[in-house]
C-alpha cells in the first residue's frame, strides 16, 4: 500500500513539476503573468515528489523484516554456489571436457543467476557499501566461471580447469564477506 | 578435445580482422549516418563476421578471440557517431578548419572516453548489473558455439526475422502492390505504423510506432526496468505536448495554422506542433533530467566508486595478475590527452592560450561526467543521449569563448567521440564479462586502435563533401549536423532554454533520490528520444514481463534472450548491406 501511495505521489509530482517547467518560456506573451503560477506548480510538484520519497522510505523501513527473510534465502543460495564450485574444483582432473562444460553451465544458470537476481535483499539490509564488499569478489568469480565456460566450449581443457579452480576462492571470499556483515543490518 | 598452447585471446588474426572490419564499418556507417541521421554500434556485425571468418574460415577462433575482434572493430567504428554529429557542421556553416587538428582533438576525445569509463566498470557491470542489451546480445552471438543447438537456432531465427523485416520495410523496392491496413495506405511492411491516424487522434498526439524489431529486442532484454522509459515517453508526448497545445504554450502561428486546416493537412500541422514541442519543451527538460538524475546517482554511488578507485590504485601491472589498467596509467593518459586537446584547440580555434586551456579543462571534465551518464543510460536501456549531451558542451564552450564557433565545434567533436566511446567500451566490457574475457586485454586493445576511427571518418566526410556535397537539398542531408547547426545558431541568437535545463535537472535530481536505480536518467532519456522507437521498446519490456510471469526466469535466459539477441543483430547487418549497395551504386538511397 505504501509503495502504491509513494508511486502515485512521485508520478503526480513529476507531472506537475514537468508541466510547470514546460511553461517557463520567456518568449510567450504574458510571461510575467505566468511566472508565479509556474513556480507554484513547480514547488507543488517537488513537494509531492519529496512526500513520495519519504513514504517510500518509511515503507522500506517497515519492510525490513521482509528484506531479512529475503536475505536468508539469498544466504542459502550463496552457500550453494560455494558448495557447487568447491565440488567442481575437487572433480577437476577426473571430468571430461564436455562434462566440465555442463557442470559450469549448471552453476552459472542455476545458483549464480539466482544470487544475482536476489541481490536487492543485501542492499536493503546492509546498504550499498557492504553490498559492494560481497558482490565484488562474487562478480569476479562469476567472470572466471564464464571464462571456464568459454574455454571448455572452445575445447581448451587446461584453460577451463584453471579458471574453474580460480573461481572457488573468490566465491569463498564473497561468502566470508557476507559472514562478516552478520545479521543485524546496517544502521540507517 | 584438448588444445595445446595458450588459450587464444589477443592474436594477430583477431587484431587484423578487428581493424579491417572497423575501417569498413566506419566508411559504411559514415555514409549511412549522413544519409539517414543515425549510426549503428557495429559490435554485433563484427561479432557475426568474426565468427564466420575466425571460426568458419580459419577454423581456430575462440570465443574470447572473437571478443577482441569485435572490441577493436566497434571501438574504431563508434567514432562515427561522434564525428557525423559535429564535423559536418563545419562544412554546413562554412567555418574554416584544419582536419588534422580536428582529428587530433577527436582522437584525444576517443582516448579520454576510454580512460574515464574504466574506473566505472566495476560499479556498472559487477555491482549494478546493468543489462547493456547490445553487449548481452553480442555475448550471446559469441557464445553460440557452446550454447547448444537450440540457443543458436533461436539466435539465427531472431536475426533472420529482424533482417527480413528491416529489408522489406527499408529498401526502395515495393514487394507486391501497395495495400491498405485498416484504411491506412502502406506498403507490404511499412517502416512505421501511425496508430494515431488509424484511431483518428489529433496530429499533435504522436502515436507512430516504428516497425523496429531492434527496439523490441532491446526492450525484451531490458525487461521491467525499461518500463520507466515508456512512462517518460508517455509523459512527454501524451501529457506535456497535448497540454502545451491545448493551453497555447506553443507559437501562435503554428496553432492558428493547425486550427485552420482539416483532414490530412490538419494531421500534418498537428505533427509540426508535436515536433516543436519535442524540440523546445520535452527535449531540453529531458536533457536537464538526465544530468540531474545522473549527478544524484553518482553521489549515491560514491562509496562504491571510491572503493573501485581504491582497488585501481593498488593494481601493479608488473605482477602479471592485473585485470585492469591501474589508476596512475589512467591519470597519465588523461593528462596527455588534455595537452593534445589544448594544443588542437589553441591552434585551430584562434583563441588565446588561457581560453584554450579553460575550454580544454572544462570540456574534459564535462566529457567525463557525460560519458558516465551515457554509459549508464546505455546500460539500462541501450539508448544513448549522445547528441543532447554534446549540445550542452557546445553551448558551454560558446559561452566560455565569447561565441567562438570553431572552438565549440572542435571541442564538441572531441566530447561527442568521447562519450560514444564510453558507451561502446562499457558494452564491450559487459560482453567481456559474460564470455570471461580479461578486462585489461580489452582495455589495451581498445586504446591501441581507437584513434583510427576519427581520422578515417574525417577522410570519408571530406571525400563525400567533394564528390556529392551534403546538407539541405542534397541526398546526404546530414540531419544530425543540421540539428547542431540550428542549435548553435539559436545560441548565437541568445536563445538558450536555461530554465528548462535547470528545471529538468532539479526534477531529475529528485527522482534520483527515489531509490529506483537511475529513475531520473531513464525518464529524462525517454523525454528526449523519438516516441516511435520508445513504443516498440516498451512493448518488448511488457512482453518479457509477461513471459517471465508465465514461464519463469530460466526460460527467459534460455529461450527469450537468444531470440531477442537475434532481433538486435539482424537489423545492423542489413544496414551495412544497404550502405554498401548504395555506395557502390547498385541501389538508390531510400526516398529517391
């Protein structure tokens, strides 16, 4: 409900302020007569946008519990990524190239995608800075897995195995950083 | 199969192919840009041709090697977007200039664009996870060998449909008799459908839908975040413009002309009103919103950007593990380019050294900010407001130099090339992330060859001017440069819509605080773009949302994205073919 109210306030405010700005034309006859009206509408518009932002933020604070529930699910996914990549690392040397390619593809299209799709929960609970601490190494690990995928598609087993191995420590780093954040969430 | 030797990434064939394709694309798209007013990025074309040559003919190209090819080719080609907007204005306005100095300035701009955007890679790609639809589509093309038959088939089907539709709608050959669609006269596949005419709406309520599968595909890949673009377009074209007309905020002569006519003539007059409102109301407000929204976004992302700069500071190239260019290299490069830009401005524009230095510094700072804005907009939507932001730089330079047109156009060319390179580099780095390329290698390759594009483009423009001429009354009308000329002449006449720029900036800045990523940028962008392309783009977003709800995220990634990627790559291939056939005289330009 708060989300809808915020949306309506921000939309109405943007409309009012944009129309007011569109009206500010010194070449139109009677400009002085419209200057005050334009300013009034612009102020009304900005006030509405501000109100919408405040309503939205109060809604986000109230849905903190919701965000923490989402975070629990995200933590499970991150754990799964680490587990899958570790198991892949252990199996390297015994896997055929096509099997390696299939495993990497499963990890990328499965838990890695699930984590990136659900990352907003991290931002909502811990803020942008802490999110970056976790996502930085995660994204680098993802890129290494992508390279392993490409190399295995191109038939280069050495390169594929090397980068599949290199991805593991990065995902573990992301997991460790997440652990350091704890469960309390960032102070507002 | 186990291959011996290092995994092929930077190779001589990839470099030669990239440079060759880049030069070919510059030549073709310079011509196309002067003819029809827009250019294509070239990444998709280079990726497809590279696939055919490196993998098909040479039988040994790898995915990351082809990525290097398309990085080089698109980096060279994208300079076209910057040059054709600005340099033809020298000719149109009969302003004397030294092509070598303009080339130097533009090349400096190209380098600066790459240097400025590198520190933002982590923020936009790793953290914000911006979609970069073309970058994603190109990655899908590059990965097709290993993606399985199904994904490759979907990619080819999408590309085929897009290519055929564009071919039929754009080539000046009628396929069968002209037909009537719901009472509206059209050819077999029209280039656009005027829904406003079909629904008998007043002419000033723009409701033209471009038959652009490129836009549809880009919207599909973007998904839900792209709906904001549609909302902004609706605000501009279906709210502000009709209110402005109904309240007589438009020139009295245009309004009287509209009211005096009926039927098709009234529709045409209504379209003129819409065009006036777009150029004088929505566009400056939209540009202001873009800037305000971007500045708020940068401020909010400051902690992450600081962290990214910190990690760049710690990079040591000698260690061998470096994945990006270190910060000190970037600063050094920016310093050198600033000196080159200063020298080009000083010797070319006939202004004193103090003014030349001021203009160079301000131009460099502006292109850094504008480059980030354009990269963000491209990442969110695939659209880039290059011309609008270049226009601002021209206005600023005119103000700083007491209205020196040579200085404004020269620095404008540098800025325009720079911000085009920013967008292209980010698209390429997104592709690189998805295929596992090393960012450092892409950055080095881009910097090694990016200077070629401006000089080739300048040479082509000079040849076309001598052989055919361009501008009003010519086949090569150079519409973008004409728009810049009109803007410069307005500024020289004292007409700069500052209240709209500033008002838009305040609104955009406020929208940036809503927590919806890039809201101010997206709404501003959509007020600035033609509605004809926003509508199919928005439709693509809605279609993606519908399929995601029905079939799930996995289906979108496995089936939807490959098909949409094909839609994105089909059109550019036909534009390239069309340009080659027109240049060689096989066919006539459209409208002839």
